[in-house]
C-alpha cells in the first residue's frame, strides 16, 4: 500500500479487496446491516409519540390512500409507510400494517414486492394490503417484469439493457445483476405468478396495466424514469 495514500483512499482500497477476496462475507455483512437498520427504524417508529398520535387518528378514518414502501419519495395527501425516516408511519413492512380493516380506498406499492421472500413473506404482505382496503378498493403494484427481462436476453435486445441502465459485458451478467439487485431481490415475477399470489390473497379483477395509466388516475404514483417503463410490470387488483 502506498504511504502517501489518504486515509479515505486506504479504506476504499481495503473495501475493494474485501469484495474481491471475501464476497460471501461482504454479502452477509450487507444483509445483516439491512436487517439491523430495518429493526432500528421499526422500533423508532413504535416509540415515536408523534406516530402513535397519528395512528390513533387513523383508527377513525376511512378512504385512506396508502403509499406503501414510499422510501424518500413521500406523496402529499397520502399516508406514506416505510422504514425510512421520511415516512408518515415508520415500520418494517414485513409485519402487520397498523391500519384498521377496510379503511383504505387505494394502495400503491412500487418496487417492494421483489424484496420479499417467496412465498411466505409476499403472501402475508398481500393479505395485509387486501385487509386494509375497503370493499371494491384498488391496489396498484409495480415490480420488475421477469418475463420481459428474459425475453430481452433471449432476443439479444441490446436497447432494453441500455434503457434499463444495466449494460454489462454480457446480457447474462445483466440478468443476474437484476435478479440479485445487490443481494436484496428475493424473487422476480412474471404476470402469471403475481396474479396467482394476488388471487390467493383474496384479490379479484387482477389486470396488467401500463406505465402511468390506470382506470383510476388518482392511484398512479409511478416513478417517472425511462428505465421503469421498460423494466417494470404494472398490476392492479380490486378487493
């Protein structure tokens, strides 16, 4: 190691060597860090007096609009739910939603279902989305389109991977990158599989929609980015 390297440069070099020499150790560390951050954020939400007060008010509310897995992209007029400090309700979304039965008119969830274990965690999560919706309430889910991804690979569609911002030395490397997504993707869906788990959770009128389009325009919170239109599957379901 060169003696004139800064402390930051030396640390960066050590990290790079660790990734190269001990990739499984790095993967485990990142997953543990993710779980610890989720646990810490969840407990901060539980202990927050402001959040407790907000949840008490929501017990008497109806027609709620829930933006689940909002991240930092919170939306005014919606109840934004995420482990992120920016959320209105801060929680680990793998547990029961602190929302009364039948109190939401719409649910929006973008690029989160892919991060849940299949079939147990995704089944529990979708049942929760179904539970909090009022009769005839609508949910819109955005997730990676595994069928489109594999089709692009088989057809050698270089434009797909360029727009998807996943240009790699080979297409199969890009496919693996998207399936793993820094080790945090658990399962990628085609429409047939996601339709099945939605039906098992109690949803009906399950249909594939288009980017930025819906029978109910109020539910469209789609993140506007060219790669999202190419890579994503937009699915709506009714309770």
